[in-house]
C-alpha cells in the first residue's frame, strides 16, 4: 500500500482481531477447548462452538458490514477454514455476484474467519467434510441437507413465504448470532418444527 | 443554458456530503467534467445483458426510485433507500461509496464505472 494510512488500518484491523479473540476467551466461562489442529493468533480458549461472537467491535463488526449487506452474514462455524479461504479468494465472482473487498479488508477478515471456522472450533459436522473437498455453498453441505431434508415440498422456494434455504433468518430467529436450535424455529405460515 | 447548468450544479454541490465532495474532486482530477444528475438518472435504468439471457441495471436491485427501499435480485434481502434525503447515513463514507461502485458497476456493466459516470451517479443520488 502506498499510504501510511493504509498500513495503519491493516495494523489496526489485526490488533482489533486479536483483541476480540483474546477478550472472548477471557469473558466466557463455558468455552469448549480444542482447535482442530489449526492454531491462529492469540493462545487461550477458543470461542464457544455454539455461537458467533457478538458484533461489539472489531473484526466481527467488519464481517457483518462487508458480508452481511446482501445476505445473512453466515456464522463462520458453518464452513471449514479452507472454504472461507476459497470464498475470500473468489469474491469477484461470488455465486453470480461481485462482492469484492479491499486487500486490507481481506487481511483483517481471513484470520478471524479461519479462527472461528467449524473445523477450527472442532465442530463434528465441519470436520466430517472430506479433506479433499472445499465446499463453498453451506446449503449443499451433507449435514445441512440432512437437517433440512424433511421440510415439505413447497414450503421453501420461489413464491413461498421463505424464498430460499439460504435465508436462514426466515425460520431461525437467532441465525445472525449463530443460533439454530430446533426449539426456536418458526417457519412463516407453518409455525414451529418438531422432529 | 450553460450558465444555468453551472448554477444548478453549484447549488447541488452545496448539498453534497463531505465524502461526496471529496470524491467529486477526485473524479474531476481523473478527467470528469461537471457532474450531471440527469445523466446519472438515465444511466441508472440503462439495461445490460446478463448471462441468463435477461437484463440487469442499477434498478434491478435498487429500484428506479432511490427514495424507496430496494431488494437484492438474488437473495431478496431488503436494501435501504440510497437517497441521503431519506436514509441519512447514505453517501457519508468515501470508502463505502467506492466499494459499492467497484462491486456493482462490474456486476451490472461487466466493467468499472468511469470517473464521469460515478460523478453523474453521485449527483443523481444526492438530489
């Protein structure tokens, strides 16, 4: 980068990212440890597997801003770290859209996404994805299809009250913070879900 | 007529946010002439071919009335109105404006917007 300001922003982004991770570790009593073999950034307990860090400041807020304007800012734990790397590298052709970000933004987001990815956090669903696969579409993951496979035809799709499975918050009110518990599901026009 | 255009442009410039004012100077340095809201408005609805045999324009997501909310053409997500008269946080950050020009000009037109086009768009949106 040609300007001092640019480097200051990158540095601030990295520091903020590290601060968010460190603070998350200090405040939570119930974090689950284990990092799936990938260690990024500050030592200490990783963020709890059951929720996305709340966007109080720093990189989580940056992620919401850069990746949450056109669709839900999907919880990083929904994909393995390598998938996030792949997505960041292909933003100029992002499922038919252009979602380019600046190099400084990518530099700030990448470690945070990888640190909070499903396999980094030890999520079974993420670690079960074969190593040679790098899926980019959450809705096509095997575990996702398994969870949504019993929804009656016609409930979700063009013309239905929920247009797409990718619109998680339509039925999962806690989706923005990574909460998808069955008890909270409310499908528009159909109510709760009881398996 | 030219004097009238200049007067109207000056009046509009008084309504620009600092971010827009700064960008307008940059676009001028890059070769843009006086921004014209009418040109920006016409370009807003101009249609370009998409890969599926249909068309797309700025209005595809933002609508043709920038004082109304738009809707993302693929995800259906609501897009807040672009007009700062209706949505005061719009057009207040130069980096944000440039970011969305980068993404959306390339998606819509398969190329970057020229400094003139950006200036005209900002003049139109700032109305």
